[in-house]
C-alpha cells in the first residue's frame, strides 16, 4: 500500500515528542497510557478495516464489543471457561455473527448512500444496547480471575501486569492483519477493493465476497478484544459504546489504510488520557482528549480540502 | 379553488380540536399527546436539516444544552421560567452559529460524526461543572413552569410544534426549498448556479438547533429535572429519527405522520412491554432503511403520482 514501511505524518510525530516529554514528567501515566492505548488500537483496527475496505462507518462497533463481553461473561459463569481461553470461541461466535449481520443488513445498503448506511448501523447499535438492557439489566457484571490482579512495583507505584496483554495483543492482531492483507489472495483482493472498488470489480474481484469476509473478520476480532478485556472491565449495556467514537478518532487521525498509525495514535492518546487523569480534580475531563483530537483532525482536514 | 376551501376547513377543524384538547381529554391522553408533539418537533427539525443532505446526530446535544440553560437560569439565577426558554433558544443559537463556521464545511459521515462527538463533548462539559450544573448528580427544579398547570404546558408545546411545522412548510413552499434541495442533489451545481451554500446551511443549522434547544428547555420545565444521562440521552435522537424515517424523510408531512403513527405504537408498546419497547424503534429504523427508504408518506405519494400519471395516459 505504502512505499515506506512505517508511515508517520508530522502531526503524529509532534504529538509523540510532546508525550515523551510528559512521560518523563509523569512516568506512571506512560505505562497506564501504553496499556490503555494498546486496547484502543486493538478495538480500532477492525473499525478501520470495515471503514477502509467496505467504506461503511459501523456505529454499532462498540456495541458488538459489549455483546461479546456479555457472552464471554456467560461462558465464564456457566461453563467456567477462562476469559483468556474464551477469546477463541468468542472469535468464532462473532465471526458467525458478523456473517449473519452482513447477510441480513449490510448487504442491502452497500449501494444506498452513506447517510442510509450510518442510520442503519446507528439502528443496530441501539438494538444491541436496548437488548442488553432488557436481558441483563443495567447492573454491572464483574468476573474475577486471580492472575488479572497481579502487579509489579515500578518506582514508587505498582502497575498491573495483566494490562500489558492489551498492547501485545494489539501488535499480534496488527501483524496478523497485515499478513492477511499482503500475503493471501483474498487479502490482496480486499486491499484492491479498498483502493478502488469499481476497478476491482472490473478486473474480476468478487467484491461482495470481500466485503462479507472483511466484515465478519472484523466483528470476530471484537470477540478477541472482549475476551482480553473481561477480567479487568465491568460489563454493562454501555460498556462498549464510547469505543465507537474513540476508534473513529484514531482512524481519522491515522488516515484510512494506515493500520500502523492506529497503533501509534492509540498509544499516544492513551498516554494523553492517563496524564490528564493523573491531575487531581480534573480527571473527568480526560474524556475530551479523544473528542478534541477527533474534532481537530476532522476540521483541519476539511479546511485543507476546501482551501486546495 | 374548491380544494383549497376544503383544506382550510380541515386545517381549521384540526387546529381547534388540538387547541381545545385539554378540555375534554383525560390527563393520560393529554400526556401522551404532549410526548408525541415533543418528538414531532424534534423529528421535523431533524428532517429540515436532512433536506440539505446533512445528517445531524446533534439533536440530543442541543436538546441537552437547551434543557440545562433553562434549568440553570431558573434555579441558579432566579430567572422567570418562560424567559428561561427564550434564554435557552438564544444560547443554543449562539453556540450553533459559532459551531456553524467550523463544522458546516464538513460533509457526509464527517458532519454526522462531528455532531455526534459534539453531543458527547457537551455532556462531558456539563458533567464536569458541578457548581453550575450539579455535575453527574443532575439538577432538580422546585418551581416548574406555570406551577405545573398541564393545560398551559400543553399549549406551550403545541405552539412550539405548530411553529416548527409552519417554518418547515414555509421552507418547503418558498425559494429556500429549491436552494436546499439543489444543495442535497448536487452541491457543485448548486454553487455554480449562484446559490450561497454556506448561508443556507447556516440558516438551517441554527434554526433547527434552536428548535431542538427550545424543545429541551420546555421538556425540562415540564418535568422539572435535568441529569446528564437524560438531557443528552440518545433516545431524543433515536425516536425522532425513527419517526421521520417511518413517515418519510424530506417532507414535513412525512415526519408529522410518522410521529403520530410511531408515537401511538410506542405508547402501546410501553404498556405491553415496559422495558424492551425501545428495541422495536431500532428494528423499525433498520427495516425502514432497508426496505422502505421513502417511508409511509413518500411511498403513498409515489403511488398516487403513479396512478395519476397512469390515468392521464
């Protein structure tokens, strides 16, 4: 896709330098940010895939994550499946769910304009939230596994070790996705469709099959994310919702098709959030980091476009 | 000519029924009607913006701002309840105008996402200013508008709804309509035929935001409370959207019909299944987008047009 193996734009670079300075000032925020940022990236990757290749912004993204966490919770409660192990069945369950959702809904709106697509996925999001509320009520569920609460001390602070799984898994998924897009025939076809759907169709690529595969794999990855999140996150109907816009913020920041940028951007924003949260009395404002970045990125892009 | 007289009589009849409703309907039916009228206002205002081709998810955001400005004005500064509604309208207008310069350059998903993100930003701001807004604990109003006189509140809501419908029809019947629909169909063509796209978008954006802010203010004055979760609730986005879609987008009467139909269905569902009824709205939205993108009114209109042209041949 890109000639350079690791593409960084200037804004991102400045941000990283700024964050390194802050990190020396608040080292613990760096660690927390790295952990949380890895999670953001892990969740944003499938959104980027759907947006980049199918061209649909899935507003139900975070809610599929919520649903996966509820199912992981049920697997743990009823069948005593460890959440980390449940990543595997969750991946396949959500792969199948993705297939079903694609066949039932997405397929019908591929050609009907982006407004209709947005309203459709927004409707899906609402249905999942309300369904979760109806079945499981708004009561938060937590599950306990002993290994998730282990920690190491770092300088004067203790830092959870379990959360290092987030960035590790994000890197793993990123590598796997890149291999899929570069090495497999279907992945190459997907890349081509993402760049030019009509051209891809002309050279004989079955776009429908590509969309079908990409959508189901993306929803499947959310199953993996849900599995790794479960031991440290309480599950309630709105658990996943904030991740939809946060993921979109990352994709907008990195630029479409730049999967590496999502990892870097995710960690950068994770650190920024952690820094703000560490300021006493102002922790609540940390939610604005992503929205601020999202609005800034969208607006600067829009102005650059309208000036040219 | 005959047709017009008939229409006038029908409208006058409907109006007098609506105005005199509190005198013969029970309290329950009146409250259902008020809910429907509130959602109708939001649905029409959402559709007015959509007619320019811009999908706004900002209803809940402006609704929330309106509702907080009004409650803060009354309970913190002792301003009169009715005045607080105008104050809410003015504040939302100023905020929307300021935002307009920044975000009306955006199109498609970027505009939609920005309006959705702004809703979240507003709610974060409200949550983090506890001295003014009560923070996440919310705010309760002890002296509600007209001392809680339902009849007067009903007339207030009815006025708001009729004003919105009137405005929407006015936009449909005047030159504004051509400007708006040409922007939606092809912005470059609109621009090159001398239409000031930005001006019309700004007018529409500010007016619809004001309507949504006023709706929020009246809602808060009616029920006497505001919490971040309820004031910025996406329900105030989902239900009006569903109503406009069911009735048929890009037309005033579509939204009006949709809100009456879905409003009654929603009330029935709420009685039958108190918790899960909102799932149905989501499913309705999905189904309408997939199978009936023109809605009820649009589909009927198309049928009529088809039979009329068929008869002519």
